C-alpha cells in the first residue's frame, strides 16, 4: 500500500501483524523498559519495518533511536519516516542523495476524536472539508486532514529543525478517484508473521493527492524559500495513508550515496 504513494527512490516496508518474537537492538529495547504492551508492540514492529527498509537500500540494519522532538535518527546519508496506528506499522527510507526528506502517516479511516478537527483546521480548509464530508462520506476527510498534516510535519522537521503547528499549513485535498471494487490488496506482514492486527477491510479503496501551503517562513532550499509540499493519499483496508517526498532539483549538488558494503 505505502509503496504506491512513494517514488522508486524510496523503500517502504509495512506490517499488518505484530511478531511476538521480534528482536530489537539493545539500545532500542532499552527505550521500552517502562512501556505498556500496546506501546511495546507498535514500537517494535515499526522498528523492524525500519530495519528491513534499510536492508532494502542495501545497508545493514541499525538501531533507530529518537532524536530532537522524537524524530527518528537515521544512519548518515539516509532520510526516512516511521508511522504506526491500530492495524498498521510502516517505515520508508531513501538515500539523502536521492530524496531530501520523507514524511509518512497512517490513521484509521474513522472520524477524528471529538474536538480535534477544530484544533487542526485553518479557515482556508473549512470549505473543501465540509463539501467532501457531505459528498464522499465513505472517506473520513477530517482524519485524512490530520494524517496529511502529520506527514507535512514529518517532512518539514528534518529540513527546518523546528516545530510546525497544525495551524502553520493550509492543505487542499483533491477528492481523488475510487479504485474499482475487487482490486487486489496485500495481505500478511512485511515484517514477518505473527499476531494479526485488527482492522476492517474497505470495499471501495480510493486515492488522490494533496497540497500544503506553509503559513510560516520555511527554510531555504535551492536558493529559495520552501513554501509548501505536495503529497499523495490512499484509503484502503480501513486505513488512511499519506506520504510526502521532496526530490532534489536537476543539476543540484547532492550528498554521496553511502557505501553499502
């Protein structure tokens, strides 16, 4: 599912099951010393996805520890993003010489908890959100807006190294297209077999794009200010997925690709 939202330069690994026998690096396991079972399972499976994604780049697995504001610290020369929610865990990585940044997020295709939508919505989003909620009720657009803004922040932070609030970006979500009923969907887990995660399967998958206009001053990239992001979204298997990548411009000097040996 996630790979369909990302360019070929990115490697994505996702899981629909938790493997109770999964083993983390000692540094990662230490972070779970006081964690409840739910947190332990989602963290472990998401990190296993991250390890396998690094392997997909031809690099050895490495511990992925939290850095500033909890953002994952990837090996030198690698950019990436991690997400998890009920029924899903995933990670996506790429060489920094291929992509500048990645932001991914997954949420259940369910309404936002009470009060959340008002806290994350700016006036420019109210019109299209009301229209799509009325005309396309099978997609919970309020939760998709939340997910897209999470992806915006995850793509933003490695570039700007500072906070970005929900009110600091105005999003426009294209209503997209429904995928014909009967389209094959993946089953099982890319992170190994284990305990299945409970999540209903949607009968009408849909996908589309979104744009984010930054309402604050962005970092300087390629001699100009970063003013926004373009992203993709997917609704399938009872889940909402959003993803953002930022490529390098043609002719722009880029970091070398790490030696995978």
